[in-house]
C-alpha cells in the first residue's frame, strides 16, 4: 500500500498526519538531531526542514534549553511542515511517566506530536501516557526492537510489545523496530540505526542502509542522525541524499 492509502486507515490523527506529510513532501526521512546547543539545533532544523517528514529530538541534551527554543521550533515546524518526535524513551510506572510527559522543565506533551516508551513496565506505562497524550491528539511508539548491539529487546519481548500495542490502538501508533512486525498495515514502523557510509560507531550503534530498511524489511520511516549532520558534512546535500535513497526504496517496494 502507498503512504497515502495507509494514511486513510489510521484512526489516530498523528499517524494520519505523518503519512500525509510523507506523501506530500515525498520523503520518508526523519532527522535524529542530537546536537547540544540551541543555535546548531535551529540552524540544522531550518536547513534540513524541507527534506524531512519528522524531526526526532532528545530535548534534554541541549545545554541552553529554554522556553524560547520551543517557540522557535514551532515556527520552523509551521514553516517546513514536519512532525516532532521526542525520543524520551519513557520507562517507568504510569503515574511517574504521566508527570515526566507533561510537567518538569520540558513539558513534552505541549510540543511533541510523537513520543516513545519502553514496554518493560507493562500496560500501565501506556495508560499513564495516554491519559495525557490522547486528549491532546498525540501518538506513542513502543520500542519493540533497538538498533544497538546486544539489545535485549528481541524474541518474546518484541512479541509481547506488539501485543501491548494492539491493546492500545487508539494511542499507540506504531513501533521503533528494525522491520515491519505485523503483516497488517495498522501500525507505523520507524527505524533508527540507518547510515550509508559506515556500519557502526564506537559505542554499539549498528547501521543499515535505507534500502535494506525500507525495501527488504518493510519499515516506513528511516531515522538518520550523524549520517546527515556528522562532522564536516554538508547537511543539505546529505539530507537530500538520504531522502532520495529512502524514497527510491519505497517506490521500488510498491512497484513504481
Ligand atoms: F530506539 C532507538 C534505537 O534503537 N537506536 C537509536 O539509535 C533510538 N535510537 C536513536 O536514534 C538514538 O538515540 C539517536 O538519537 C538516533 C540515531 O542516531 P545516529 O546518529 O543516526 O546513530
């Protein structure tokens, strides 16, 4: 199925919006922007904005975070049209994650369209996040697999995560995983650990190509970080390159 056909099937508003943006901008690329200053963060977002469907953040690594940053980020979101995914990887009991999601310095629920969580604590984590996020029209991804070497999220853990998602289809829009996990098209699959030039970093990250991820493994969205903004790289040229390779793999998959 095409992205636009998929978009019509989702009941969750964010999942629909994501695939509408993907189709409209012809990009299945999400940028993982792990830089530590506001200036760099905003400059790269503005440069790469036209080529991405989603900006993935780790808001707590910014050394100079303030509320103004969120306003500037929202302006860039409106200018370029992308969803914001805060890769917070919640992992606590429902009552705690509810506060972590909506309170504290970052007030993630106010600006992040998408968040993610580990399934480890059980269904309560989804229920807690849902209490906050569903009324705001947000969506949750469950971490069913991880890209790092030696990840324990495999086998029956992954299977149980998929079952958890199916029990919360109103709020869980899909998975962080290396491959499409269900034959049906009810969930979004987003895959990190994507790179064209290297196969690993020195800290356990493992990279696969966009073609492998989209064409061979049936994922929907490639998440690329240092492959785009790594040292000495022309971020615009790299973003275009990943967008093109990711989109060509999708077209090949649907037989276009
Ligand atoms: F859930 C995951 C995972 O399994 N692997 C990841 O790499 C998340 N990530 C994130 O994707 C990680 O926290 C980084 O933000 C990003 C990958 O960045 P890279 O620079 O492309 O390696």
